C-alpha cells in the first residue's frame, strides 16, 4: 500500500532541492546560450576555419554522453591537481557544483549552437534586403531583423533543449550534488522505498517542466505578432 504520509514528507524534503536544481539549469542554460551564439556566428560568418572549429566542438560534445563529460571534468581533471593549482584554477575544479555547471554548459552549447545556426540560416535573403532598403545595416540590421526572426525560428527547438537540460541536472547527483535527484537517492538509501520516492521526484520534475513549457509558449506568442493580430481580428 502507498503511504501518503511518507510521500508527503518526501515531497517536502525533495522540495528543498528545487532551488539548486533551478540554479544549475538557469546558470548552465544562460552560459551555454552565450557560448552557443558565439559558435553559431563563428560557423555562419567565420569562413572555412570558423565552420571547422564549430563543427569539431559540436562533434565532440554532442557525440559523447553528458555523464562521461561530467566524470571527466570532476574526476578526470583531479589527476592534474598540481597543474591546476599552479594556474590558479583548482578552486574551481575542486567544487562539484562548478564542475557540474561547466559540464552542463559545454554540453548544451553544442546543441544550442546548431539550433541557433539553423535559426540564422532560416532568415531569408528577401527579409534582409528589405531591411537594407529601409536603411538598416550592420548591428542595427542584426538586432532589429535577423536576430528576432532567427529566435522565432529557433525557439521551439531551443525550448526542447531547455527542458532536456532541466532533466539533465539530475546527473549532477552522481558527483555528490544534493539537488532533487541527489536528495532522492539519499532518502532511498535511508528508507529503501525507491518507488514512492522516485514517483514524488518525477512529479516535481513534471511540475517544473509544465511551468517552463507555458512560459516558452508565452514567449513564442510575444515574438509572433502575426499570431496576436490573428487573435485580435
């Protein structure tokens, strides 16, 4: 029989890990998006050399498992402790939180760079020429025309990547970070009641992702004036 009281206590315990889960996700998504935008611009405007650099990065981080990347950064780089101390970087790599953020950032940047590159490629030459005919060029053209259109095209796929990264934060538990999944593992070790605990943990992730998907729909609606005009008419 399912113990509702135990599940409620589990929910309250796991809820304390939600801020850390969201912090991991938001930090890695923001940092990864900045890196991804730089990579996508490098691939689109950097010529053959830029394309090769971006392609090599995407191949490595998209082609290997995130869990392996996290182990390499946290456990693997620990073998080079003295070298990292000489460079003044050991303070960063000795902390599991920053290692998890770095692994999540590098991984999501590989996927998002391809999403952003596709969005930039989706901006038609006719739209660019029309903007130039209105006197736009350079940064103004990119900010007012190319970037908004590219974001609108890339948003559905980017939204999926955000949701995947929210779920990927669960892997941070394997390097001793006590977010939702890490707390769930500790509770299971104490109680041996995996079914109820994982049901509650899954429900928390579902609730977070439901809120995120609603927010992404609102952003997509805001970026699509033609949809608003259709509803108003």
